[in-house]
């Protein structure tokens, strides 16, 4: 598991939910928890009190519990991420997190072939998202910008009629 990738992913999730990036203490608490450190060890590394580290963790667990729609704590953060399919060996794959929200993906590629397969899958996922975004009322130009796809690719996706 690449902790830095997990931290970036969680920072993006929390930014989407709260409008604020994780601060140094929050990042340190998550990193320490993923390394199975005690709050006292985390606090020492962050040069803060154990109580402050615990309070910071408590606030993080509340936010993450809301995002993942299940209880998240110091004792089960890694397990929740595994259960949600977000960590698998050295891959961090983010998808439907249980509340109907689909989040982008971060993937740590170990080879060129894996990278090409992942890129192909990423493009396919973006093209599938075009239909959902159209259903939400976005124009092809807006979708092209949002998904960073050429307008011709967006226009080439057939519309679904419901």
C-alpha cells in the first residue's frame, strides 16, 4: 500500500465534502493510523499533544464515516478502505463508495502494460460517464471540459433515451 497515494485520495474526498484540504496534523494522523501507530506515537511525530491528535482523529473519523456511510475509526480505517475496494495490494482504485457517488481513480502502475490497460479502462469509464452527465443536463462541451476529453469523443457517444 502506498500511503502517500491513500493520503492524496482521502484529501481529495475530504476536499470534495468539506471544501478544505487536510492539514498537516490530519495527514499525520491518517498516516500514523495506517502504520498502526498509537496516538501517543503519532502526537510525538507531529509535535502535538496526544489529546489533540485524538481530537483530530475523531473529527476525521466523523467525516470519513459520513463519506463512506459506515463507521470509520482508528481501528478500522484500513479495513474500511479495503472493503470499499480502494486498496488492493499496490493499487488504489476508487469507485462507487456506497452512497451513489463515483469518485475518480488513482492507480499505481507497476509496468508499462498495466499502465496502458489502466489508461484504456480510464477512457472507457469517462465515456460511460458521458451518458450520466448528459442525463444530468450538461452539454457536450461542458462534459468535454469536465472529463478532459476531446469534444469529438464526447459527441461520438450515443445518447440514451429514457
